[in-house]
């Protein structure tokens, strides 16, 4: 077993100012270095960089549990209390969910809460939490 290392993810955005506000003020992320073309954020201990790109197009989806899950997407696994706090915060800030917070695999191995929403440039985010965190990779 190894310890988790922070990942680095760079994503395109079509409006740097609007997305900077979203990640900083809606998600509450700490901003790091920046230029007029990119901004670093502390994404729950990981490095997320938004890069200006005005050629973005709509991403495809895949059917999961009868819901249209966007691909690609990214996010983080939270503990259950943090998941519910974030979900409530997003609702209070009137974030439009692609998939409202719900529980998958209730009572089964891998039981998890999940939610999907997009940033202002259409990048899809998924946040989830497991009833038993040790089942993250359980089959």
C-alpha cells in the first residue's frame, strides 16, 4: 500500500474570469499562482489548473443507472459529512446539477453518494462519498 500523492489536472475553460469565480467562490477553493491565461487552485489537496481555451465543445455522455453521465469528468472522493455539506452549499448557491445528489448501490458493497454538475465552461465534475471508504476499489 502506498500513500496518496496529489494529482495535477489541467482543464480548458472558455472564460477564465467566470471559471475563476466558480472554483474560488462557489467551490471555495484556494487560488494559487496565475497568469492572464491560467489559474492554479488547491482542489482538496490536489493541483487543478484552469487554462483559457475558447474552442471548447459539448462533451458526450454515457448511461449509468439510467442517468446521462458526462465523459470526461473529474472530482474527488469526500467523507460522507463533507459530501452532504458540499451538496447543501451548492444547492444554496443555486448550482444546476446535471445529476442531483443520490445514493448508488444502497446496502451493497460500494454504496456511495454521488452528484454531477458543470463549471461555467461545461467541464463536468463528480463528487462522491462512500458509506465505507475502504470499499473505494471493491468489486
